[in-house]
C-alpha cells in the first residue's frame, strides 16, 4: 500500500472514531453537511447532492445515503445474528465513473463506508433528518441486479479495528446499545455480545442516557419534567425488567418519573400496542390522593421523535402478561 493511501485510510478511521457517539442516532442535514461545527476535524460526512460521497481526490467513498425519493432499489434486511445488511445501488451510468469506482475500491480493500438513511424531508415538521446506521462493509456486487450488498460492521468488529486490546471501551457502550435499536428485535439479553460482558453499572448509565435523550428527559406517562444540568427527575425504566433478563435495547425502555416507574413495575398500569395507558381496574379502587397515574387511563404516552425507537410491541405485550396481568396476585 502506498503512503498516500495509508494516510487516507488513517484519516477515514479517525473520522469514523469521532462519529461513533452518533451511530444509531438521528441527525439534521446541517450536521451532515457541516459536521465541522460539531466535530472541528471533520469538514462533512456527506454533501447530500447524490447518494455516494467521495471526498475530492479520495480513493474510497466516505459515506452513502439512501434518500427518501430516489430511482433505486435500496433496502435493508437482517441476518440470523440480528445484524443488518443493505442492498444499495451504485450511481446510474457507467460503473467506471469515479464515484462508483470509489465503492468498488472499498470492496476491494475491505474499507467500510458510513451508511445514512433519510427519515424526513423539508416538508415535514422536523425538517430534513437522517439516521446514521453506522459502518457497512461492501461484501458483494450483483451485476445482474446492479446492487451492492453492504453488511453491518458490528460494534465488536469496530472495536477490534480501533482498539484490539480491549473488549469494549467505555465510550462505545452507549453506541453499542444505540445500534441495537437498528437490528432485528430480541427481547432478552444476548450474553454473547460484548456490550453485555461489561459491568452492569456501565450499561445502566448508557441505557439511562439513551432513554432520557429519546424522551427529552420527560416522563412519557405524566408529562412531568425536572432537568437542571445532570439533575434529572425522570428515570429510565425497562419494560421487560432487568430481573427477567430484559434487553438494554432502547426499544425496551420508557422514561418515567419516580411514581410512574414504581407503578409500572408494580403492574398498576401498562401500555397497549396503540401506546395508550391502561390502568388496572383494581388500582382504580385503591385509596389514593394526588396520585396522577389513575387519571391518565386511556391517554396516549409521549413517544420519541423517531419511530424506530418506539417501545417494541413484544416488550409491551410481555409487560401486560407478566406484570400488569398479575397485579391482583400481589393484592390480599
């Protein structure tokens, strides 16, 4: 490998490492086009002019974007191990164009690209947004269908590339949990995954940060909020509880204030598949005063801005059956 290419690869991985806190998160078009405003050493992730972004004079594409409106057949699917893979079309026209060749160069040399998926456009309330899916490795190109197959670079694989001496560095734990929400759903802890081999306290902190961010530090049931710096009243509640080996996937979480968290864990209320609050009939006959949960019966909970991190229906069903459905068992 010549020196210029080695320098380019090193710069790419510095960029990828700087971006890891944003893997699995929704960002604005401005963040993507003017990344230097947040990460000074990185001018931009993508220019958003066309799907493939190859920086000037670069050998490799840095990123690809799947747009809401495009003439291609981009699609995402999952492997048995839950990781995603992506079918992605090259730019129309000659495969020998510099932009298309930058993807073939990635495939040839095993260099990943950053994968972006557009979620909304300028006509929607939130404006133009993209989800950063993380890194993808170009494994194959189907000539007849004119499609690349791009496979997820798991956080374990990423860790091995940037820091092979450790299992999973502290700052990647939150990223690993964020990325779980992009993968096929699994309700319980996958003990073989590196993120579940780190200390429980570190995982708890990462899970709390993600859930409180997704719900804007606000209780999803009562709408109450108190946030002053690091002092936050809301808590990150597992839907399938930790004592039942529930996953730390963000789709297994809700932001609840102290009272709502206690009531949810007791089974006083649950949440329907339509995200409506269901208060247990027995709880309605309890002696209570200034207890806000009862009056929330039938109301819809507040939800994250992005659909892919909504509470998972299987997690809600588990809570209805295993906690809410057994509330009477604990009442004498």
